[in-house]
C-alpha cells in the first residue's frame, strides 16, 4: 500500500505517455519539414585565420561581416586572444582571401593573414555520417550494457527513453532553426550519458525493491523507488542546470548551441527517466520472474 510519503507517479502515466507521443510526433514533423540548420562543420565553407597585434573586438568583426551579408559567419578566438578564426558557409574556394582582405581594410590595426582554407562539403558529409554512426554505436552499447546488468525489458525502456530525449532535442533545434554543429552533436552524446545515468539509478532501486517488497504490485514498487531517488534526481538536475545557464548566458556564441542542447536534454531527460522509462516497465509487465529464476523464487517461498 502506498504511504503518504510516497508520490504516486504512475497515476499520471497515461497522461505523460500522451505528452511524450505529442513531443515525439512534433519533433519528427519539425525534422521532416524544416530540417536541421546544419552548421559549417557539416556543410563546408571558407576558413580564415587572422593574427592581430592586440586582442580585437570579435563583435566588431561580426558586425563588419553582417554588413557585407555574412550574418551566419562564425567568429572566435583560436588559441591566443590575438588570433581570430572566421568560418563562412560558401562553396567558393577564393572567398577566404576576399574576406581576409575585407577585414584588413575595415580594421585599423595591423592584421596578418595566417591561413586561408576551403573546407569542401564532402568533409562535412563525412563528419555528419561519423557522428550519426557514433550515436548509433552508443545506443547499441547502452542496450547491451543494460541488458547484461539488468534485463531486456529494462534495456528496451532505457533505449526508448533515450531516443525520446534525442529526437525531441533535434526537433527543438529544427523548429527554431538553431545551428546544428559538432558542439551540438557532442551535447547530444552528453545528453545520452546524463539521461542514462539518471535512468540507471531509478532502475537499480526498482530491481532492489522488487526483491524486498515481495507482496507489492509493480506500480507501488515503481512509485516507491522513484520517490526514494527523487531527491537525488532533482539535486543533480538543478546543479547541472545552474552550470548550463551560466554557459548559456556568459559562455559566448561559440558554445551557445552546446549549452542550449544540454539544457533541453537535461530537462527532458529528467522527465523521461521518471515517466517514460518507468511507464514502459509497467506496459511491458515487468515481473519478479524476469529478474529471479523461477526455481529460486519457488525455493524462497517454501522457506518457513
């Protein structure tokens, strides 16, 4: 029987199932219609590295490029504060030299062009394919790990929750047209690890309580287990979000997408580890027999 101190999470299981389905469908529709706004890491473009005598104002450089129609240019320090790296989406191999000349004319200080390169789209396609392959391999490894440590029903529930988190984050970026680059891809892999860690903690408690609460129904076991780990889940999520908010507001343009992806992933991952993964355990009708061989269970019941 559920005590007053136990939160009845599974009472809202069907409602949050509907929310999860709506989020997934909306994300898939956004990805299909609007598609991801791939950054220069995936589309290719011109790369210009400049060296200044004194540290330049990066925002002034961005403003010069915006005036010339390059609003999507990525401007960042590269190594030292006097080195600036500029990346632009273009298929013109000569554009890098033109941009370098433009910056030299507009900037009053001495500027030295250290290198000008053109990154072809085939390089971006290779990065995209390898990044997608890395994510699939991570999912496969997680499926194998959870299957060995727990049981296949736990593994399926964990993978579905992770897919939910990743697809929603991708859909968010597609819907708002945010740039998707390698830093965002790295954030997605971090989201997978974060969400899995949260889910494993709850699963471990569910498995333990299934063996202790021998007369309790699965719903009660999940509610008790989730309540017992709730304080840890909220404390971890809150502290992580504080760090990500600092990166989001003060980390600069270069890691803005990274912080955004992690913020969305942590929020959705916290929700999915409570309702999506646990709810799926109930849908798949997890039983004690799934964890304990029947002959051991019967022998335990015969003991006085």
